[in-house]
C-alpha cells in the first residue's frame, strides 16, 4: 500500500495531466467546429450520438447535455447499431461518432452503413488520420498526447477531452439558439434545480401568517403580534400603507433605551422604508437579496400592497439552498 503522500501525488499528477489535455483542446477549435454547430442548428432532425466502450459512456452524457439545453438528441451504442438500432435514425438526423482511435472494428463496420444511409456524419475523434476521421463529413479533434494512466492505456485524458468537446459543442448550440433560463426551467421542472428556475415568492409566502400592526400600536401589541405569527418580524402599517418593519432585533435594541419603554409606539422603533420583494420574483432571486443584506425574512408586496412575509425557512423547506 502506498503512503498518503504518494497517493496524493498520484491524484495531483492525474489532475495536472488531464488539465493540460483540456488546455490543448483550444488549438482544435477551428472552422470545422463552427461548421458542426451550423450543421446541427440548420438541421430539422435530431442528433444521434454514438460510440463504443468508454466513448459510449461519454456519448451518453453528451446526449443528456444536448437534450437539457435545447438540442434534441438520442444515444445509440455503436455495437447495438449494427444489430438493429440503426432503425432509430431518420434521414434528417445528424450523427456524431466518438472514438479515440477512430479505427476500432465496430466503427469500421458502422461508418460505411451510416454513409450508405446518407446522414451527415461528424467524427469526434482523437486521431485525425483514422478511418473515422477520413470518412466523416466534419471532424472535431479531441487528440491528447497521452493518457493520465501511467501505462498510457486506460481511457482517462482522452475521455475527459471528449467530454469537454461535447460540452463546448452543447454550449455553443445553446447560445446560438438563444436558449434562456425559462427554456432551461421548462426542461428541468423537477428537484431543486427546477425550483430555482420556476418557483416564485407568490408560491410560498401564502403558507405563512401575515403579521401586521398599526403605526400607533403600543409595544405589547407589537410583541404579541411578532410572537404569535412566529416569523421574527411584523409589518407596520399606516392605515393600509406600508410604513416600516419591526424585527426581533428591534425589540431587543428597544430594551436598551432609556426612559419608559411601555410608552413607545410601533412607529418609534420601526425601520422605515424596509426592503421588500415583489410577489412574482423567483425564490432564488429572493434568496440572493436575503444573503446580500444578511436578513432572514422580508416583506412581500403585490402591486405595492403588503401581502405577507417570506422567511428563510420557507426557502430551506423547498430545498433550494
């Protein structure tokens, strides 16, 4: 067994070598890459991404990224393709084939079949003098100098390079399509990610009580309102207009004042012009406001009318943090 220092050295060496391989990819972004993006954008079909071995695993991940960012895509394993899965390909589809060597037996069987079908073929390949590269309509170069594996055998740097080139392609397509946060939310409605993109303050504050006192109410009324509504604060109204906010902290600071505390009114200790949120903003944006101002609750307005309070705990319950 190697020592802790040796293990850490191996890990750091791997990271450095794969990092260097990624940096090198910048040399391969050229007109062919741009033409790949243009070809996919102008296509009326889907993107079929295929590969064998570890490249197939990367191809599957690229498909997931494409689908989540507005480029309809399907994964096709190169070995299964020649046993019936070619039937999934439509005439208008674009094919992206991943291979480090570009010369594996499966690729040599598959590529001629794809050429017969007449689909546009993009080779994402680590050898630009390979069978796959020579027979592709367009080539994305993902060559690496060596694998991070000490024997230069296990796919490590090469699969990382494929993944990064796939991400570069996906992001280029995303930006060319003008893909927005709203589009992203439509494809990611589930889980915390989806909630960050569609959940609004109006969806969560209504489950809370609505603490409020009038500007001339005494301290007993203020303390009872804050205590009973259990949100750590209350809005202060002047008639039906928002005048300020009183928090637990304001109550504690009030107790340090000189003079008869019981004679004070809500308007004497409130914070005027408090921070507020519109009911229709995203909860994720509300969280940003609370973090920047180091507060745990904030008043909510609807058409300039006080309608309630959103608390940090409400956001925590939704799993957004």
